[in-house]
C-alpha cells in the first residue's frame, strides 16, 4: 500500500466517507483483534469498543509524518 493511498483514505475518512473508514478499519483489524484478547481469549466486547475508539481516532488524527502510520503495518 502506498503512502499516498493511505493519506487519501484518511483524508476521505475525515470528510465522513464511510467506505474509507471501513477500508482503514479493515487494514488495521488484525492489530485491533490482537489487542482484543484478554488473558488469552478473544473478547468481542473489547473488540467492539476498540473499533469504536479507532474510528473516533481516525476522525481526529493529524498527519505530521506518514511514517507515523506506515510503521504499524507491512
């Protein structure tokens, strides 16, 4: 995924584009899933709360450097 594409997705998401928000959520879903495990078991309530918080953060995120985001996925 190119830095330009990710930046365009975030710009669209911050303008309220639901498809862009969904795409970003799909990109980061493995990380959210991993952080939804409590004591070795998946917690669906935690996953849902993390997804809601992540969407909120997408809308508030300010780019200072594209590497702020791209370092979290390969």
